């Protein structure tokens, strides 16, 4: 999952166009780092506080993410992927071979990975 997010961010940097939705950013962060606090998640995605909370609520209402209280501090709310979504993503990404090390090339003064370049030319 992290490779998909990294590739999209590289393409965004190359094109200057936002390709990732906040929902995909949240799923990527939670897949790799979850469960994490709401505040930590907000710091890792590109969204205004009000936009983030609306998206978070929608994702919770649809069962994509779940909230729980931290065992260390009951005042802290943690978010994570729902068990079903995490299992489905693991199934999808365990079937993929491990990513090859990035080979880079200079494009317009920017170094970009071959993976991002091939995605642009596809």
C-alpha cells in the first residue's frame, strides 16, 4: 500500500496536480501506521481540520475506519482501518512482489522514480 501512495505523491510532484484523495491518504497512513491518534493522523494528511473531520466521520459511518480509546490514556482517541478493510488490503498487497529498488532519472530538473515515470506514460 505504501508503494502506491509514494508513487502517487511522486506523480503529484511531477505534474503539480493532486491525484490522491484525502480518503486514500487516510487509508494509506492507517494501513502503515495505525492505530494512531486523530491528531497524529490529521498531521499526516492534506486537509483542513473541518474537512478532515467530515471525511473521518463519513469513513467511520461507512465502516472503513474505526475508533477506539488508547489503553495508555483514555482521553486519546485512536483511529485504525476496520478489520475487514485491513484484511482485504493485506490480501491484495501480499499477492504483489516486493517492489524493486527505485532507479531514478532526471526529468526537468527533478529526480523521479522509474515507477512514477512508467505510470505517467501508461
